[in-house]
């Protein structure tokens, strides 16, 4: 009687997508990939395991649903970050906040440029004057109402691909959380009168005050980004719990 190869080898009875999931999890648990690291592309994994991309896609999709991986359209798939719980303000994307309320989010990019740190910007980043920075200004909408102007400076050494991102698809926060593993954060919240250009972008009433969140994030032993987020006082509030 001819032996059944599958009966002799239990591994063969494990579905291909599950073998890929197990492999990815083993690499993460062994510390070969850490939070923010990119995993191989679906095409590379399909070639490695001798399966179709559809099979790989199922494995990656399930790990994404389980919050083990984080997919960023147009960028790649990354090991998900652990949630940073040391602050009252959770480090999360404003797009996620809006969608969690059952509303629609969109953004308008007003500025995306390469720059060099002047004396004013060199200080918070802890770099020399002339250090390469990226600068973006984005207006975020909730159900077509302006709720935030995000004025962000990014350390080019920490996130060198920042200028290549499509910020109509992903937010800077989503990109940075994947590309620059979070090590720490400093923030402050205050009420301020906005400068004219901010008031115009938010369509504020005359003399309307803003809630302003200023945040500095650290990654890879460096300051990754310095951001000022302006919110209309009449349309926004901060909330949190322990």
C-alpha cells in the first residue's frame, strides 16, 4: 500500500496562509522585526512560500485585522506599534477619530516643502542650524467642516520618505507611526488666538479662539516631529480617561 505523504508530514496539512501567518508571527516574536519595521512585500512572500499572492494577502489581512500588522496604502505593510499610554492625549490619527464617530474625513494639503532648520526650529529638534527638515500644513475636515490645521515639522533623518507620501490617502500621523517607532512624547494644550492665515483656513468667526495642541514625538533616539494642531474652540474638545 502506497503511503500518503500528507499523512506522514503534519505540516502539509496546515493551510498555506496559516503557515505564512505563523512565519510572520515567529519573526516578530523573535525580535527580527520590531514595531514600525516593514515586512517583505506580498510578491516576495508569495515567491518564498511558492503560493499565490491571494494566499499571502489573506495571511497579511488577518494579521492586520488582529492589529499585529499595519497596512499603509502606497507605502507598504509594517509591524504595528504598541499603543503609547503614558499621556492623556492618545497618539492616534485624526482620520481614525473622525471615522470612529461615524463621520467622513478628508484633508487638504496646503504646504509640503523641504526646509533647513533655522535657530528657532533647531532648538526643539536638538539639531544644528541647517539640518534637513520637512514641513507640511494640512487642513482636516469632518463631514466637510474644518476641524484642524496641522502644522508639522519632520526630521528628515528619521522619516526620509515623508515627501513621497500622498497625504490625501494617509495622514502624516499614520505614516510616522509606521516609519518612526514611537519612543516618547511631550505635549501641551492651550487656548490661543489664531494668526490670520490659520483663521482663514478654519473659516473662523472674528476673534474666535482656538484650542492648540503642541506635540513633540521622539523616535530612534531623536526628535521625529514637532507639530502644532489648531482646532476651532467652538467645534472641538479634548477628552481622555485613565
